[in-house]
C-alpha cells in the first residue's frame, strides 16, 4: 500500500525549473533515501509532500489526501507527517519537555499532562530523559536534533520526512542522530530521508532515489543502486562520495 504518491510533480522559481516531472512513491513501512548533488531539488521535493513548498503541476497524495486540493487541511496533514529539518527549529524560550508538549496541546488537543507524559516517554526513547528541564541552548547539536525527532514523533505521525538531518552537525554528533533513525526504521516507520550519509542508506534504505537538475534520474532498490547504478551521472556521484 502506497503511503505517499508523487505523480508528475513540477515546480519553478521564476525561470528556474527546480523540479521537473518527478514521480515516485513510498509504501507503508518503507524507507526511501533521496540523494544527489547540491541544488538537484532534493529538499524541495521532500517539502512538497506536506505542502511546505507548493507545486505548479502534478499530484501528491498522502494516505488518501491530495495535498494541493483546496479543501485539504494542511496544518492537520503536517501534524500527521513528521518533518525534521537541517536546523532544529526548537523554541529557545521553552525547555525540552515544553517543546515536545506544545504542538500536542495546540494541534492534537491533548491535555497538558498527557502531552508531558508522551513527551517524556519519547525523550527516554531518544536517550534524553535526563535533559527534559534544560533549554535547547544547553544541548549539543546532536541532542537538539534528537529532541526535534522526538517532537515530531509526539504527534503520532503516519510518516516521517527528514531533510538532511545531520548536515548541520559536527561529525561526532552524526551517529547519535542516525542511530535514532535506524531504530525508527527497524520499528517500521515510513520514512523519506534526504541525506548524503550513504552508510545509513546502505544500512536501512529499501530504495534510493537519485536526483540531478530537478529530475529523478534513478529510483532503484538499494542493492541495485549501490551495485550497478544505471546512469552515468549516478556512477560519477557514487565514485566521489564513496571513495573514502
């Protein structure tokens, strides 16, 4: 069953074609990694899925809901499709527990007590329960990103989108975030991940999408992509990124 379907998506910024006739899908419980050179449209593609980036043409359907339909409640859709960005987007004036509770209370109408309890359980899951009363500025970048993942999970999402979640982190913090994502994948979370972390892709991805110049150049099973990429452009990309 397809949880996310993109059909012939195109988008321009002025004269610049940022997405060109992109089609793909993500099945329930599947992990799809999106990779490619900078400026290839990866982040824009993933942001169209919950309506953060409007599209010029095509259709995006998430669990039966057409994202661009005028009747679609985008705030409700975004509460069901978790999004984790490069930068953590935590509220600096709220402590960690309050950061996790806020959207649960405002959007899901949970009681504050229930929201705090849910938040604490998820902080424990990402290994940060001891930091619940701290403020974001007191945590490392890797810890803040794990809080951001916990906050998205607090909304009981049907799928999770990750937009280069480790690109703003120091190298030693990357693995602590990837470890949480690996556990999510093993638990069966539907995930679409924009990343350059090819080790992560090899470990947990079901499929890999390779983009270049706004187009999906390859959409292949992980083993096929790493073993025998069809396009010369993907071969060049992998030869540079896997050389070390």
